[in-house]
């Protein structure tokens, strides 16, 4: 599949062939039906100061809607065939705040397209 990837510091991105992501036991695999660019995607493309922490290579994109095509064995509350979108910043699920049900106070939030591969490809997890 094709993906939009930030591969190195500096302005620009690349279109690359990437493998279909695996669906782990705590993951869902989503067929992307619509995607959008966010201001942070523009900052990543332009390499605005303040994005030096970005891990690379990384697939961009965290604004999307899609259909669930696979569900990991530990996942509850979502089923294959459902249409979804995602919160751009997700709680880690492991820190103290997450373990007491306060994912909104998570200090290790995961941002798709910024900390974990994002949605600007034909399929995203």
C-alpha cells in the first residue's frame, strides 16, 4: 500500500510503499474511507521549529474516518464492520492515570501520525 511518510528532518515528505500493518491483540485495523490534513501535518511537512522530537520514519495523519476490518483478541466495544473515527490523542492505557480510569490525564498520550504511524495510507491501525 502507499503511504505519506516523513522520513528525515527538513521540509518535505515521501510517498512510499509500506506493508499492511499487523493487528495486535490490543489493536483494531481500520480501512480508511476519508482522511484530512491538520495544521500539525502542515508543520511536519514544512518542518516548523518545535517538531524535532518527531520519530522518523513515520506515516502522517490523525484525522480520518473508516471501517473496522479486524479486531484484536483483547479489544472490546468495537466490532468488524463498524464505522469509526479516532481521537487524535489516545491514552497509553498503562500509566497510573490510565489505570484508574483517567485517560484524559494521561502523561504518555499516543498521537497517531506523530508518535505512532497514522492514517495517510490505504489502511491504518
